[in-house]
C-alpha cells in the first residue's frame, strides 16, 4: 500500500472512532437529564418518551472501544501497521492451504498423485478445495450421489490414472447416451432392463425367455458401445453394466428411464478457475481418500465377510431392504401398517444415504435394540428377533455389510399418522411389548424323549427365532402390532396372503415330514406343493442360499415344537384319498375339470412343468382355506425359483365363477385332495374377495415391480 493510501486509511479509521466516541460521550453526559415522563413525539397515538438508555449499553460500548484499541495495536488494522505481534494472514489455518499451496509444492519433486497423497498439508489443501468446488455433487467425503460418481472406489468411467484424473478436473468430461424412446417400445425396453439386471445376478420375477429376448435386443441396439455389457471402455467413458455400480440408479424403473430418455453426463472444467497446483492438490485429496477406503476394506476379515454374507442370506436382509425391482440393500420397500406406511432404509455403506457413518455399536444398537442414529426404529424392522443373534454372528454380519457396494439412493419419507410418527414413543413400545429375555435353548421337558438330536433342535431354534425371524410373519399381532407370543406361528395375513399357521400341530396334521419340509424351504418345491408369493421370495433370496443342513435343522425344530407350540393331544395326520370313482361322478367335478383339470391334471396330481399337485398339497390341506380362496381370485404368476421347474401362470377366476360355485369347487378339492371335511361357504369366499378387491390385489396380480407403487398405501388387509 502506498504512503498516500496508508495515511488515508489511518486517518479515516481514527476519525470514525473519534466520531463514535463523541456520540457516546454526548449521550452519556445528557443521560441524567432524560426522563421517561417527557414525550418527544406522538405517532399514531403511540408516544415516544425521552427515557434514558440503560447503563449496561454504555458499559458495553466502553468494553468494545477498549477491545478495538487493543486489536488495532496487536493486529494489522491501520494501513501498513503490522501490529505488535507481527501476525500474517498466512497464519490462519483455514486460509493457509490456499495461500501457501505454491510454497508447499516448492520442495516436492515428484508430483505424482500417489506421492502427493503422502503430504498432509497438500491433502488438507485439496480437501478444502474439494469442499468448495466438488462436494455439492460428489458429497463431502467424495462418495458420490445419484448422477455423480463415487470417487473413492476403484470404478472410474475414464480410468483412475494420474493423467485421467487431472484431465477430468482440468478439462472436464462430457459423456452422452441417446434415448431410445422413439426406437424401442415399452415392452422392448422392459426386456432390456431385465437382461441388464440379470448381469449382476439380480432377481426380476420374469421368465428366462424375457431375459434372453432382452439380451438379443441389447446386442442389436447397444453392443456397438457396450459390447455384451460386461466390459467397460474407459477411452470413451462407457461403464461396465455387470457390476453393482449404477451412476443413474440401478432399479428396474431407473434402468428403463435411462434407456428411454438417455443421459448427458457433464463434468465441468476447472482449468480456468484453479491453478495447476490446486488441481494437483484436488487429485491428491481424492487419491488419499481412495487409498483410505481401500485400506479400510483391506482390513476386513475375509473369512468374517464370507460368514457374514451367509448370515445376511439367513436373515433375508436383501428382501426387506430392497424395493421391488430396486438395487440390493438400497431400501425403499413399503410396509403398510394400520398406523401408516414405513419404508425400509438404505443399509449400504454410503455415508450420507446409507449406514457408512455407523460404528459397530451403532449397527448392533439398530439390530438388537431397535435404536438408529436418528431415533428408535419401527418394529417392522425385526429387531425383536435379531436380539437373539450371537455377538460373533453380529460382528461377522457387520464385516460383510461394510464390504458391499455403496448405493447413493436416498431413503423414502415414512408416512405414519400422529402420534406414531413420533419416534420417542417407540421407546415406550419397546418397554411394554419387547421381551428382552435371552433365547432359551433348553429343551422343554415336554419334549424329553421325543427329540433325538438336541443340538440340531437348538441350531434350528436359533435360526428360526433369530436370523430367520419366522415368527414375525407367521404369528398374529395385537392392536399395537406386537407378536402374541402365546400364539406363536399360528398365522397372519400379510399383503393379501395368509402367512399360514406353521405350528407343530398344523404341520403334523397336514402331513409334513422332515424331508418334504426341508425340500420345500430349500428349493421351493416338494411333494407337498410349491412356494408362492412372499414365501417364494424368502426362499429365493434367503433359504435357497443356505446349507441344506441348516435348513434341515430349521425343519427339525418346527416339526418338533417348543414352548407355546406343542403337538396337540389327539392330533391326526390327514391322508387324502384323491378323487374316487364317486368323486368323478359328481357334478362339481365337471366344473373342476373345465377350470382346473387342464393344468393340474384330471386327477389333481399336477402336470410338471405346467402346474403343481393339488393332491396332498400343504395349502389345500391347511386348516384355513384363505390362501386357496385367494389363489383362485388373484391368480398366480410363476416364481421362477428354478428354471427347470417353473410352472405356468394361473389365471384369476374373479370374473368367471360365482362365490357359491367357487365355494363348492374349493370344498370339493379340499375334501378329496386335502382330506379337509369342513365345507367352504360362499360367505367366506365373498369376505376374502371383498378384502382383496379393496386392496387392489384381484385381477391376476401376484408381484410386479410396480405393484406396491400402484396400490393404495392407505389400505391394509388385516
């Protein structure tokens, strides 16, 4: 600063202070003459009096003047005056990285990003620059967001070499994909999305032929850039499509949106805004963050991760924490309750959208105590069952959850009514309804002599009660949605299906044995019929991925029984006769043959791979006919559990048979093929039909990616 401006700055500063001091002294001297009884003026009948200012005001001004004088003596503030302590702007820690960055580089010969990442000062400079220029898109920890890539993993569209990173920052990137909405029809786009989802082993509830047709379409229209989707092209920024990383969202719906509308990726160039050293500092920060993430993943116990993956399958975590057709573990599945709709959350290791900032203690608190970082969890999260998981299994599961791909999907807002939307109230729910007693693996005295393999029974109970959380679906709940422990496994209505009674008495009566129940739980197919609806999803995502020995242990426990679940005295195993000569002569058999016989066979014993057996079928033999009625009204789509044993779709009879005819038909089938003598009434059929119609489940629906979006979230079927 020149001498002229230096003097002007000093003079003007001192004049300003002198004027302020004069004003304060003037009012101080006249303060004693002021009176609150003296009216200075009146405005709109509001009187302004000459009340004296409080002495505290003058005391505060005096302190401020003293501090200001001290500041001007100690620090720069009067022109070129440097202050008695000789303080400089570069001493400010927040300013130093940007103002002294060039000085930091003077002593460094190797400007490779790996080397620069070893220098804390340069990394700190890069971090501040990143927060200023990059965090709005890539998040503060560089983990990315939807449409903005994760910079701390090893999946880089244009490569992660120093040259590629510097090029991206300095010159920007611009990648485009055309939209195909004017070339492909919706069905073709859907098939292509099923093929892309299948590349990373995602289940899509569609027939394999659609996946194959989708592949053919993909190879016809997309192979020139993407090949078969399993190879990336970093020279042009073409991503690999067979991993779990989806920049623009990886749900079926989002994939279809991308195909339909195309994309236009734009990374702005910062070459004119930042110096080359600042660009290098940014690259150093990104590299250090990536190395830290790699080191974090490298510290994970590989054996524990493998065990944790198995336990995640056992707990069926992916089923609840994935929306219909959505990315695994990214949340978004709605749970309709009498108190509103709860959405499952993103449990991937994304810091801002998932649980990436959770510690092990946070993770355990959520699973065991139902306590998340932002409040208590709704019991739709089965922490009442997961509390039984052992400490070692919990740690193994935590190791695995840290290893999965971070997904930047934001959580949906729950739609709970008042006061259910107040999370603190859930603490009261836990205190009143949650049984925190440890899992008792002691064999009840009633089973002494009846259970030959106690260790197998104990292993089965641990899996059923803990990770399997079977009681959460198969047990009735009270008005507060707490499981009625005295009625454990006695069935419950969920999403318009009956999660059936699986008590030992019901299983024994319906003719299940260790072989058939293990086959059913492990493969979805058995001599007692095939799984469908929610149970098929459980088998697909969970039970089929477990060891058969564990599934057999679960079956062993369920067939043996436990407290509140002992075999009833006098229970008789049903033995269906099949259609007798007398049955074939009944008029209702003609109805059966016209509506059911073509697929299920004239004798009701099924026609692989067209339709399963109705003879000796567990659902036909079940005490409660709800599911048998619901199947005929709703229809069924194949579960696609096993491509060699996928049955054909079953049509809905909603608009074909009257309630009375349907009741007569079901009564006939249950009598001869299920040995159930209790007749099904037209009133029962009407009740089930009206419930399903109200919820929007009729008309041949089973499960589609959009079923939960299309139905009324306010409707709950019991």
